[in-house]
C-alpha cells in the first residue's frame, strides 16, 4: 500500500513538470500491471497488447491526475477497453486484420521472444486457463483483487459497480475458481 | 468491520510487481477481525499458491522491448491524430475548389460559344419568366435547372471526399505498417 502511494505521488510530481514526463512515469509504473491484467482477462497475449495500447493512448490524453486515484482509474480504463472489445464488432474486425497482417509481416525476434516468454509463463500454471472458465465480470473482480491488488472500493470504481456487487462476485468467483482448479488437478 | 484499503496476506510476502513482469500485490495488512482473516486465508491458500506461481513466472517475461516499442507507438499516434484530420480537410478543400473552378470555367466557355436562340436570355432581355430558360447547359448539352447543377456538383464533391478518405486510409495503413517494420529493426540495436 505504501509502495503504491509513493508510486502515485511520484507520478503526480512528474505530471507537475508536464504531461510528457507525467505520462512517462505513469507508463513505467503501470504498463506491466495493466498488460498482465488484460492478459488474465483475455488469455490472449496479442489482444492484451492491443488493449493495453488503447488504454495508454487514452491515458496519454489525460492532462491532470491530481484529483483521483491513478491506479484505480487506469484499471477502469483498461477494463472498459476489454468490455468494449467484447461488445464492439468493429474492434474485433480490427484485431483480426492486425493478426492477418502478422502472417505477411511476422514479428521480429525480440517481439517473438516476448510472446514465447508469455506463453512459457502461462504453461507453468493453469491459472489463466482456469480464469477463462469464469464469467467475464467475475474474472475481472478476482483478477483485480488478487492479482492486481486493488481494494474493494477501487474495484467498485474501476468496474463501476456497487460495493456489495463486488463482494458477491468475489465470493462466487472464488468458489468457482476453486472448483475449476480442483477439476484440473 | 473490514478496512477496504487493506489487502489480504497470502502467508508469504508475495511476488512484487517489477518492470519485467506483473504479479499479485500483497501487504502485511489484515482484512478485518482475526476470525474473518483466518477463514478467508483458508479459502485462499490454494488460490494464493497459484497466484504467486503465476506472478513469479510473469516476472521472468522480458518486457523491455515491448514497453519501448509500445511507448513510441502511443506517443506518435497521439501526435499524429492531432493534425492529420486538419491536413486531410485542407487537402480536400483545395482539390474541391480546383475542381469547381474547372467546372465553372467549362460552363462559362460553353455559354460564351453558344449562339443566340429564340426565347433565350439575350433576346428577351429582362423577362423574368425566361430566367429558368436561360443558357445554363446541363452536363449533356441541354438546358438545366441551376438547383440541379448545384446538387450535381455537391454529389461530385461528396464522391471526391469519399475517394480521398479511402486513399488516405490506405496510405496511412501502409505507412504505419512500414513504420512498424522500421521500428522493429531499429529497436533491436
């Protein structure tokens, strides 16, 4: 918690020097968190990359971060990007076209190395496969709570739901995830 | 009463988020009464082990290249978007004006070269009822209503706009993909 507070304070200080510096500090601090949150939600490294890109494009447009909790806000933008992807036909077409392009222009060694590394990390545990069996809304709550470390209030803000709904989804998701993990053993 | 801002413990200190990967955050804070924490910890034991394992595996992922590449894409995209639409609009207006000037000069030329006809504007000077029978040639050489011509030119302008938008999309797509290939090779060194 104290680490997070000091991280947010550093970002606010950076924003006082200008938007470019502020965004750089925000990006360095939270890119990995956002990427892995989206990876847990989508179980697709390339889609997670696309959605993380969209999240930080929106964050880049933010002029002032003085009056809100940065991490919760960022996760709100990321979860909205994921749910919007699921709803939007246009976004899915765009994602398919981007993947088609990869057949013509395959990723370079460094990029391919990144995706291999992500796949290897996934193989060491069955967590993401198990998470995928949950309902998306339950998956978001459990990922934000236990993987990304947000508080109940922050999760309610990020997903724009009531505090009570967070608790009930969390309880449901925990029970379901326990069953899924047991079945897979 | 539960303290919303506290986080659950997973027994061990838990994996830290680093620049190279993500992971579960944990702190030494409790979540409420001792009994509540204990029962919740029992439920979470299995999940905690899996989450820590995943976080540890994720921390080994090499993110430096992706972070650098994505940062450049984000910053460049925001800068490009700001003026690309204005450039596009200016280019379209210039083309449209040139096109309209060409059409008007063509019409003026046709009008100047046409001989006088009975009932035309030149012969019945000042006759209001002849106004709409004046020498405004239609595209195929006949007489036409000025409103029709206005609609015709507007349709031509709209068609030009659509073609131009399509071409801009194709060029932007090609440029971004070629730009991506350039950055890939550049970022390796």
